[in-house]
C-alpha cells in the first residue's frame, strides 16, 4: 500500500502548489487590471526623443533629432526604415532607444518617416521611393550641412533600399550601415520566404492579382502575415506571459509599447509592393544585378564606400545567411561584419544590444570621418 499513499501525498503536494500558483496569478491579474485602469494612451508613448520636422514631401516627413553634444560628428547619419510598421522601433522608449544612444555618442541623426499612405498613393514605385524620396532627403541634408556626402543607416527593408541607393549614387554616401537586411532572398531557412502559407512560399503568391484587386496592400494583412510566421508564440504565448508581468507597471508599459508598434501598420503602395515581391523575393534580382529603378540599374559592385553589416544571430525573418551574402557582391575593400546574439526585434529592444551596438556604430563612423 506504500506506493498508493506516496501517490496520494504527491497529488496533495501538486494540489497545494497549483492552488498557490493559481492564487498568485489571480493576485497579479487583479493588480494588472488596476494598472490598466490607470493608464491612458498618453502613457504608451513611443518615439520620445526630441526632434524637428525639417523636410516634407507628400506623406514623407524627414526628422532631425536634437543633438546632445556641442559638436556632433560633422557628417550626419540618415536612418532609412522599412515601409512595414512605423520607424519608432529605433526610438521605442527613453531607456531603449537606438537614436538616443547614438545622439549621446555624438552623432547627428536624421530619420525618414514614410507616413500613412492613402488610395491616391497606390501607384508609387520603388523608383519613387529610392530615386525620389531618399535621394531628395539626402540632397536636403547635404545642402543643410554644405556637404557632398552623408552617412546612411538602412534597417531591414530600409537596408535593402539603402543598398540600392548607394549602388546608384555612391558619390553621395560616405559610409553605409545595414542592419538585419535581406540580401539573398532565396534562402530557404528564412520564414519570410514562407509567405503564402505553404511550402511553395512567396513564389506561390499571385502578386499581380493581389495588387490589381486591392490597390494598396492593407497593413492589417501584412501584420497577420508576420504573426502567422510564429502563430503560437506571437498570437497566444505572449498574452499568456502577460499574466506574469501585468502587476508590474513598468513591464506592462514595455509590453504595451511593443503592441502599439506592432499593430501600427501602414498600408503599402501597391506598385512598390508588387515590384519588391516580384523582383526581390521571387526573382532574387538584387544579387543578380538585375534590379532596374526608373532608368537606373542596381549593381552592388558599385558600392565602393565602407560598409558595416549588422545582423542578428537568431533572426527568424532575415536569417544571418541572407544578410551575410552581401560580402560576396559589394565592391568595397572596407567591409565589416558584426553580429548580436538576439532575434530580429531584439536588435532594437534588447538592453544588452543597446549597450553594445550604438558604440560599435559610433566608433566605426568616427574612424571613417576623413
């Protein structure tokens, strides 16, 4: 009978532990509800670093952040973010802000905000974005500072745009930095290549039909597309984990800032989306030297300026192999690679990365001022 009694004791212990755990969770939920009741939209603020709008064109706004040192680096840095989501992931909150950290290290920082598109913008092309908007922003900054070149930092899709721009206008880019940037779009281990919900991935999408039917691609569709890459983790688990932190106001605010950023998804210009998926994802034309923007051919070998390639070792969206392919195609002899042991989003929000990466960027640029 001893095993039977031992089993009863084990069940009793388990019941006690479950009761204690349930009680603790219930207390956290009650405290969390109280925290929620005292929060307003103003409390969940992102993009907090002081800045000024210095140039506008259509929906685009170019911001200059207020320098924090008396004599910042003489060559300013322009940040080009992806069209998906808003650019404020680089300035999520005061203690987790790539922008604020770069300013503290003496950089003069500009950032492009693509804005929110309307149906009138469905005909915008990649030519408009790269030869138009980015080039106009670069020319504006150069004029303001009496320079011929600036430093460029492209992030994710914005990194791909920055590569195209630097290949077309190498004379305007002093130093180029790309972060979690896709280069080789035919890497089978990248989850973004599985868009379309089947093993055929993005190649199975009838992109022409989608764009012709919808015009602009809805931000909600793109958001769902990204969430479905990890449906359990991003759709269920994180909300279960919320129960464990919602009694802590600071942690709750961190969670809500991320949620605000994730679900703030602008629509995508239909024609630009069509070209990006067909030429980059399906055709993998970037590394083949076959991308044409307007009347300009993009040849990565024209990138002769110093390049710093930053990638995330655990990135499930843009795999290391996709980013590291860049070294095979650029024409520069000054090519530096730096990795961080985080995922895609961790490059922006990890406290450890924010301690290490901004100094890497700042020192790399300062060594290449002349």
